[in-house]
C-alpha cells in the first residue's frame, strides 16, 4: 500500500532538458507491505505556466529513501521525517541545480 504522508506544491526554480520549471511538488511517501515499511522523500519540478497549471512532469524528479525496515507506519517516525524533509529536498534539488522556495507555497499541504 502506498500512501502520501505529505504532499505540497511550492514555487521553485529549475531548468531541466532546456525547459524552465517554476514549481515543485514535494512529497513524503510511505510504502508498506507484509510488515515492511519504506519512506521516500521526493520532489518533481514542473513548468507551472499558469495559476491552474499543476501538470507534474516525470523527467525532473529527485528522490531518496529515508527509512526502509521491518515495521509499520508510525506517526512519531513520520513527524521526525517531516521535520527533516526540507534539508533533504534542498540537497536533492541541488543535484539538478534547482531550488524550492519553501516560503512560497502554491497550495495547502495534503496530509495522509
């Protein structure tokens, strides 16, 4: 079962494959199966050419597994992972020469 623990759109800067990206979808996802849990942080950068354009691209994506072990979802663990999410995403985004503007959310956060 895959659950988006957290997902939020932010203003961002990135140029990838010659296309300027002005927004990012940042997420923390939990995958659990048969007593095993994995949490992954990710960001997808997309053009956002209009206020209602949330067409996420699948080429300018970065991700990192933050936790992978036996167990189940834990609200305490999720709170800790969320508290450290911004620096992880910043580090991943740097690999694309990208930046997320944390102070400029485009939508409210979705928590699952």
